[in-house]
């Protein structure tokens, strides 16, 4: 689970300030961080299907945000994809 300090650090890195959490880049970065933590959990606990369902929902939400960003500003989309090294 992400703590407040880590969330603020991610928001500052991708959004410019800690209070700027509404940007799609910040939301995508937060989801990516949470997805990576949950993927590590699921490697250990293979039969945790409730967490697996939550992981799939997060991946879907991130995909929707990436599609939104790709439609509206392709430069920002390419920047966030390369910064987070997300396959797309």
C-alpha cells in the first residue's frame, strides 16, 4: 500500500506540485506504482482472487486514462509511457 509521503512524491514528480493530483499523468503514475506493488503480492499469494480482480480493475482504469491522454495530447502520452516504461 502506498503511504502519503510516497503519493506526494509521485504527485510532485509527475504533476509539478504535491497538490496537483488531478492530472492524468499523476493518476497513471499512482496506478502504476500500486499495480507493481499488487503484482508482487500476487506472486506470493497465487490464490488471492479478490486482489487479482482489483488488479485487473486498476489496469483497466490506467488503460482508460492512457487512451484519454493519447486522444488529447500525444506528446504528454509518449512522455509518460517512456517515463514509466509501460508497454503499449
